[in-house]
């Protein structure tokens, strides 16, 4: 009887792992979502400094996010992605995109 209960528990655990994998796969953010994130992040940081630079960033955010997209390399790992922004002076910034969220790691 214990082995049958153990089998059922194993199937439930495998089911949860499978379901979590599907959720990760479906919520792996795209490069266009990353550009939108960068645009909103720039606006938010500018408004935190002062309202005038925030208003200026409202105007400049779209071109800046487009330029950022041009310098960004996305590596897709199915369940998550990495985004590496490399500027001309070899300054690199790396983000991980998972569950429609971006986390700066470098």
C-alpha cells in the first residue's frame, strides 16, 4: 500500500514540475518587452531625481529604448532569457528575464 501512495505523490510532484515549466515557458519575456521595461525604468528613475528631468525623459525615453535595443543581445533559454547591453566602451549590463520580470545581475 505504501508504494501506491508513493507513486501517487511522485505523479503529483511531476505534475507540478511540468506545470511550472509551462508557466516559465509561457512567461519568458521577449526583446520588445525588455525595451519597454528599459523605457519605463528610465522614466521612473528620471522622475525620482526631479520632475523636470522626468518630463525630459518622457520625450527621450522611446528613442533611448530603441537605441538600447540595438545594443542588446538576447539569449533565449526557453524558460528564461538573458539580455546583455554592451556599449562602445565595453561597459556591459546584464539582465535575466523570467516570469515577465527583469532582474539586473551586472
